[in-house]
């Protein structure tokens, strides 16, 4: 459909019309300030990461411990009951070996990404994170891993305060 022919009546406003001042325009300058909060559960979780701790939330009704924590249980539709300090160990429940960067460029060395079910949390409650200190062919579902934390002075209160998860030797 041509821009000259339209089923709607009216005249197109062109950039030239605006530059020539054929239409009334108003310029507003706004001094906008934004505030953002990550909420009660995520704030405590991120503060814990900065301290080298992993926190979850327990729902007494359905007996689940959730990580990342939630203030409301999505299974029971009720407020969760208590904070639970979790271990920084867990097991790999799924993983991917990626030879492509976020910008779709090829990598020479793969990135190993896994969902780690955190010990002390309910089954299938975990963290999506990187694996390190392991060859791609050695990664297995069920492999026990432990968080490798950045030095305390370098932590910022982000999931990246855990550099990666590394394999744990032996069985528990």
C-alpha cells in the first residue's frame, strides 16, 4: 500500500513539515528519577551472595525450600514461612556445552552452563550457572559440585559473586 493512498483520511506529517514549523510542537524536558528494588526475597538473596551465603525460603505447607527464594509459594499460593541458609554445594541436573558466545561468534573453548540443584533446597530448585575446573566430556548429570566464590572484596551482591561451580571429589 502506498503511503499516499490510505483508507484513513488525513495528511502525512513529514520531517520537512516539522522542520518548516507547519505544525505546533512542544518540547518537554523532564528530570526523571527512577528507583528500583529487587524486593524482599531477591534483596536478601543478593546480600547473602555478597557475604558468601546462599539463602532460600521454606514453605511449611508444601514442605519445599525454594532457591532463589520467593516470598510466596507458587504451589500453595500463600506466603512462605522462613529463611533457610543453604549449602554452597549441589548436583548438576542439566547442562549445556556452548561453543557460541552471546553475540553468536564462535568460541575456541566451550562455556559449560548448568542448572545446579542446591543442597538443602527441594528437588529441582537450583541456580543456572557456569561450571569450571572440569573438561566438557567429564560433566555428568548428577555430578556433585561446589561454588567457587570470588574473593570477598570483589563481591558486589550479584549471582556472579559465585565465579562458577567445580566438581566435588567423592560421594556423599
